[in-house]
C-alpha cells in the first residue's frame, strides 16, 4: 500500500483538501487527530506530560490544555524538544497502524500532517503533496479560525518549514488560493495519477 503525504503550513487548508480526497474514496489519516489520541486522558503520554510540565497544563476534566502547552513549548525550544521526543515515536506507530485499512480498494492512502517535512514522517511516504497558499492567507485564515493573535500565528509559522523550502521538497503542489472547483479539479487529476502509478 503506497502512502501519499499531504502537508502545508498552518492555515493552508490541508483538512479541506484531505476531505476532497476522501470524497473520491481515499482513506486518510490526520496526524493532528492521532496526536490528540495519544495524549487522551488515561494515556501514559498524558501522565508523563503532566509530570513534566505540572498540573496547570490539564483542564478541569483532566484533558490536555493544548493552548497552555503550546504557549510553553513555542517559547522554549528545550521544552519543545522534550515533548517531541516523547510524542513523535508514539504518533508514528499509531499513524502506521491507521494507514493500513483492511479490505480497501485503492492502491494508496493519505497521511495528512503539518510536520511531514520537519520530522521523520516524510520517511513514511512515497510522494509528497504540498497544499500551498501565500503567507498572508495563512495568517488571515488561522487568526479567523483559532482566535490566535497575529504574533502567535507568526511564531507557529516560524517553527514550520518556510514556504519556499516546503515547495522545493514537493512532488506535487496544490494551489489552494483558488476557487474550490479549481482545487477539486487539481485533486481529481492527482488522484488519477496516484491510482495509475501505484496500481
């Protein structure tokens, strides 16, 4: 089973694009969802995180306060490294499990992840697809979606691979700064290419 990696900077529209692949029958796994699953209440990872950062990063019902944790790790590189060394192997193992569905008719699945090129997740994939929009669009969409201020969005973007570096490592680029019908047409062309290439 081939795996196609779908990535892009924050606010680029990865989930929208993944949903369009899903409409074509493609099985996709969202690394952000898996990242939440591995730190769900009751997991060993959440216990380790609370032990390291303190109970203040838990909500009243015992879940991870992601905003509080993000506020710590984006301002402290050593703390971010500690967290990544704990979580990345757990996330990778669960991604691989979910990317191999049973009784699946297509020759490829889709791994949707913002950190495909920043981590060793790119080693899991056969092709890299980058969802691309101008940086001003990333900022505007993320501020509108997450109620983050501009400085916070810019810090998150700074922690990701720069736009041009991401584009340079792409096997395929989806321009998501266009009307949805045009984006859907780009996706359909890519889907047909992948089915032909991996069959």
